């Protein structure tokens, strides 16, 4: 069976999955893997879909010193041990800039264009692109498809897309892009099956993980997002502040004598839940901690989700459903209950038992709005895009070169 490898490369880890393509073009998840501790204590873990462990192996730090090598090592293991020889690799790429409203087959020109957006997503983009560059050099005929977190939001109207700054800056790409698009696109694609009564209506989706944002879906299309030019805006996140008066950045530069690089590091790594609590960037740790700073950080997070829900409800001119997803959204009854409390003005009420069991539908019978918990699946979305680009490309006789 032909397979597609899906890769999500970060600064010190690469997550990957293998999907088989059935005779009728359906995608079947076969394998999940993670190589983490890259450069420090590299560890490869791979499981079958049923959760059975296939490997748990550590490597010398020098042998897996960067994420490109990490994916190459994982790919080598898949090839040698499981005879997985993918016909294409789909990569998560966080920033597609203004150019890409869909996934794209990567060549040298596309790659050069995507490298221009490194400064817009310094925590993600360089690591997303490094394995692509390395594979392109070694296997130039192996199709690699870049799937963007920004693409799903590219249909935003001008009011959602602009900052109130001179238009020339917008023209050169200083825009409100929005992120987590692969997650929102997956949720939009799942709604007709799991929540058909709201699929074609006005839905707010809250992707609450280490990175967090919210999206307004109108008939399955994104019309507004809380994230903007970079992945710093909107909701507070694990280590990022979310919405911040730009005057704070000026203050840090002029009054605190910080360099631009120091400010960047501060905004991406020292703020959010971590900065507020001084304890942890991890919601699990904070919600179980009675230290007043931890309590405040959690309250702040919930407060901002509530405020942003109001903003998105205004963008949609009403709201017919609310969806929680990602690590916090899928797993934390406590945070969901607190957020539902902030939505009480919309007539929302919670079914406490359903909520505590992470059920699909967690709103109470009398709630004027259904609340759903829908696990996201960005990897499946990447596999779908990859297969779609490949299917279209094969009309134009792209040659598939297998690695072995
Ligand atoms: P990302 O993919 O952005 O790294 P995730 O979607 O995996 O992030 O979400 C990670 C966040 O989810 C962390 O803050 C973690 O504490 C939180 N999380 C995971 N499980 C739970 C849980 N059971 N209760 C509360 N928070 C949780």
C-alpha cells in the first residue's frame, strides 16, 4: 500500500505519522512517532495505531543534533524496520505569508519564498523548513508538500486582514494572518458528521493548547481569528502574552534597554502562563496548584477567552455553537467549565457530568447554545492536503522517486 509521511518539526522534536492510501483513495493512519530531545537526549518513540509500542530508542546527542537529522533518522528507521517507503511527505509549515491560501508542492523557489517568513514565526518556521531543505537536497524527486497554518484564514475579508497602519505595509505583508488553520479546517470538516445542526452556521472554535487561539467559522469558513501577524497575538499562551499594547514593546526597548532579540525571546518564551504565574507554562500544573499566582494565571486565561469570544460573536453577529479543542480544550473539564461560566450571558449552561467525562456534547439541555469538545487532527488534515496536491500533480506527470 502506498503511504504518506506527515511531519511536524519543532525546535527540538519532530512528530510524524504514516498514513496508508487505500485503493479508493481513503487515508488510514498506521503509525505515530516522535523524536524528541534533539541535540540533548534524542529519543525515538513509535507506536502503531492501536497504541502498541514499536520502538523506544535513545541516540547519542551528536548523532541527532538537529531536526533535519531527526526526521532523516526516523525516516531511516521506518524504511529499514517497517519497510515504509512514502510516496510523499506532507509538512506542517506555520507561515505561508500572503501568497499561499492552500498547500503547495515545494521546490527551491517555494522554499526560498517560505524562508522569507522565518522572522514572522521564529519559534516554528526555521524548524519546519530545515527538514524540507535537507530532503530536497537528498531526494529532489520525492514530492514534499507544505501545509500552512495560515492558509485556512486567507479568505478573510479586508476588515479582518488589515491593521490600522499605512496600506503600503499591508501590501508588503504586514497583515493579520491567523494561525492554527490546519486545526480549524479539520474541525470545520468534522462538524457535518459530529455536530450537523451547527455545521452550516456561526461557530466559535477555541483551540486551547500551548499555543492558543480562537476562530470564528461562518458556514465552515474562517472569517476572523484572534491571532495576527505572528503567533503572539490574541489569547495568552503557555509562554506568549497574547494581545499586548505595542507600547509595552517600546517600553522594553527604550526603558529597559532590551535589544530586539531580547524582546523577541521575552515575548515568545517568558510571558503567558509562565510569566504570569512564575511557576509553569503548563496548564495541568497550574490548575492543580493553589498558589495565588497559579490561580491568577488560570483566571487570566479564562477571562481572555471570554473577552475574545465576545469579539468573535460580534464578528459573526451571533453564535450558534462553541467548540473546544487541543490539549487544554480537549482535556480540562475545569477550564471548560470556567469558560462556560464566561459565556453565561449567551445563555450557555453546562452538563457537569458530560463535561467531566470529556463527552462530545457538554452543554446542558436548557443551554441556548451547544458546547462541543472535538479532538483536533492536524496530521490527518496534512495527509489530506498532501494527497490532494499529489492527485492533482499526478495529472501533470510528477515523477515519484522512492527513497529506497
Ligand atoms: P501544543 O500542540 O500547542 O504543544 P497541546 O495541544 O498538546 O499543545 O496542549 C498542551 C497544553 O494542554 C498544556 O498546557 C497542557 O498542560 C494542557 N493539557 C493537556 N492535558 C491536560 C489536562 N488533562 N488538563 C489540563 N490541561 C491539560
